[in-house]
């Protein structure tokens, strides 16, 4: 969630900030969405397979949650970001044409519970590996003339970042993000089995090898794009391939982003599940995790909407940006902390345990609390 704040705060950079700084911050923080989708898939498997509730009850809860994201979330996020786009589009146009990550998550919440119950882990893995490739081929090598078909293509597969004019304001197509969600459903049973059988370190060693492979794959794909654009570029011959290998979070950079997110996941698992540490940082993650939807909506107003309405965007350099991100993240943490207490999302007993041990920098036997990190 913190990386989401950093990513969305890019609108604060002034025009004189070197482009490489802006793009570096954007690219480095852009891995947060693939990581969030994968963790959401892991959480879903835990609730469907490990919960005392029946699978049908859990599916109904996910259905209601998806409707909430698709309706309430879509409207609130559009209102929060409208000050940024009010000079280019009306509010109605944004509501109808702009697609948010919460919309893709909502559809995943409708679909994936049924896929978990009907598809084996191997089948879900094959689908997760196939979907991004198929979607990228569709976007790179097919440019439909019909705007309705073009809009459907963008909704399902995304856009060709290199040489395609979008119909919708959609950077969160269903296909690639469904694949990331499914990857989480594949990983979750292995992780839960490792925790249950006390083979966590062996699991993490194998997981590290997978992450290394993902990083190498992403590096090769990105290198292909650089090779094409610097050595072999001919728009009449290689334009489609440039679109296919273009480095974005749903194409060539996806394996790298998944590897980065996986490395952070490994660090958290080691810290909490193996060393049994529960310090201030973990406490902050739990608060954001337990209030993820609330935090995600509020940060749009706090970081983008209100500053844009006051004319404060595009006004700071790198160091002021970093300082503002620290201040706003802390302020948002306080808002989410108060919201969690008000809604009873974290019980007073849990808070008492945390506050008793937080100064010591560790807290043991809090497995029931750590589930909020996701």
C-alpha cells in the first residue's frame, strides 16, 4: 500500500524534474499492483480452503465485496481523481470510460472462487502463464477498426503501449491481472503446507529460485525491446514486436515486478513466521492490510484529488516529494488506525498485545494478528 502512495504521488513532480527521476520512481513503485493481486489470490485460497466457514458462504462474501468495489469503489475513486482530469474529461466521461484496478479486482472476486473450486492447481498455473502472453499478442498484433471491438479488446487484454490509440482510459485490463490473481492461488497451498509442516525455509529456498527465474525472464524480455529500438528498429517491420516487448507492468516488466514483490513477501514471511518478530513496521502493514479498501480510496483524495483541486500538483522536486510522501503516509496511517478502531476491525485485545510489546520491537505468538498483513 505504501508503494501505491509513492506511485500515485508522482503527479506532484514539477516539469523541471529530470524525466529519468520521474520514470525511475514510477517504474520502481509500479510493482505494487502485481504484488497486491497475487496476495489477494493467496488470501482467497486461505479463506476458501482454510476457513471454518463453508465455501458457499465465502463466495457470497466475495460477491458482495466485488459489487462494493465495482459500484462504491469506482464512484469514489473517480471523484477522488477527477480534479486531475477535469480539464480533459467531464465527470460523467470519467465514470463511464475510466477503468480502475478495483474494477478488475471486483471481476476477479466474481470469477476466481469458482475457478479455485473447479480447476486444479496445475490448470490454474497453466492459465496464469498463458493469459499474459495471449493478451499481449492480441494487443500487439491486432488493431481492430471497430471501436466497440477495440474497447472490448482493451477491457480484456489492454492496449499496445507503443503504437495504439486507446478507446478507453483503461490501464488495468482483466486478462493480465486475472493471471496475477491466479498465480497467488497457486502459491498459497504450498505456503500454507510449508507453515503447517514446519518446512518454511525449504519452501523459501525453492521460492527464491522461482523469483530468480522470473527476474531473468523479465530482463530478457526488456532487453529484446531495447535491442529492437536501438539496433533493429524499422516501423514497417518491427512495430508490432516493439508493442509486444514494450516494458510495462502487464508485459515485459511483469516477471520483474512479480520477482520484486515475491522478494518482499519472503522478507515478511521470514520476519513474522520464522523469527516471530512483530515490530512497528509490521504493525503498520497490518493496519493498512486490515483497511486496504478504505486506505486505497482515501489516498486518492489525500494525495491526488485535494492537492490537484488546490493547484498544488506538479510543483515540487525530488526531495520535497520524498518528504511529502513520508508526511502523507504517516497521516494516512493515523486515519486508517482510527478507522480500524472505530469499525472494530482490530479488537482491543489485539491492540493491547501490540502496544505491550511494540517498544521492544518484537511480539511473539501473534499468528491471529499477522493475517492482516495481506
